[in-house]
C-alpha cells in the first residue's frame, strides 16, 4: 500500500466551480498540489490570472473559464471546452454558492429562488451534465460543497434559504451516489464550518461570539485546511467512500 500514490491526483483533470476566490480557490490549489490539472470556472474572471498562475506553480496545467453554472448551456459548453483543452475530465467539485442573511419574513421570493438557483439548481445541472459524461466514460468523481448549515440553524444571522439549500445538497449527494455507484461514479459532499475568507467576517464582534467562540476549537478554518478533505474525497484514498457527508467544522456541531 502506497499512501502517497493513493492520495495523489497526477494524470487527472479536475473542474472547480466558483474556483477563483475563497474556498474554491483553496480547493483548486489543493488539487493542483496533489498533481491534478485544474480548470476553474466562474462568472467573473477578474481574479483568474493570478489564480491560474498560482496553480501552474505546482507544475500542472491550469485554465480558467467564464461560465454561469445556473445556465445549462454554459455548463455544457464548459464540459466541452475542458475536454477539448485537457482531453479528459475526472473530477467535478461543485463549489459555487450564494447566501442571503435575512429573517424569513423579510426574504422575497426572488431572493429565495436566487439562493436555490446557485446552490441547488446549478449544482444539479453540473452534476447531471458531468455525471452523464462520467457514466458514459466508465467512471468519475463528484465532490459537492455542502455546509454545516444543512444540520444546524446558524446564529445570530438568519439564513433560511441557504440552510434549506444546503440540506438539499446533502440529500442530492446521497441520491446521486446511490444511482451512479454501479457506473463507477462516486459522489460525496464536504460540509465546512466557518471558514475565514474575504466574504466571511469571522472576526466581526457581531458574529465572533457565535461563529467562533461556540466552536470546540474556538477558531475559524481556512481554505487551505478545507482543501485536503476535498483531495481525499477526490482521490483513490476514498475509493470505498460514496454518498458520505464529511464535516470539517472545528467541532462546531459537537454541541
């Protein structure tokens, strides 16, 4: 048993949606560090050049693609372009996400739908488009980024649409895993806790007492700490694992 080989992703191609910033950027870097060639997809490619350069520093091939994953045409074009440029695709990481902090009585229908459009509908479209390719080619690996919000009600902020959407992600992960396992396609999810990114004010005194102090480890995580869990789920090290939701939250959900 060679553990280094089992965790390695050399010769594989990974696609990361929402891969140019925050958790997605950290995941893309982790996959590159494990040897995978990486395609990052995002609606805005402003940060893409620096991200691609950082990935290529690991000696892999990296490219960025503009894609709105809420649009099926964009997702189908993304798959086609990755296959054209890389010749194959082995791993899909559904990371793109959206959240609205509002009490339930103040959330509009449009806001509720906008969260589900990105967190559930887009993830479904990507999973179906790439999943069809994986089934037809005899195997593949999908890692969905869920959340501890699928298991708890966050505080002090209210975010009903986000919580419901991530619960849907976890259950969809299990459904697809069960259906596609006979075809050699594994589908798992990672449920992060509070992660320090530009969009998560973990140090804000308004949030810190609940987000950070309530966690067993009493700190936020970093994208770099999340990435190895995705590498594990995407690699042969987890070859007997499908339909699972791996929690990485600093012990937040222990209480």
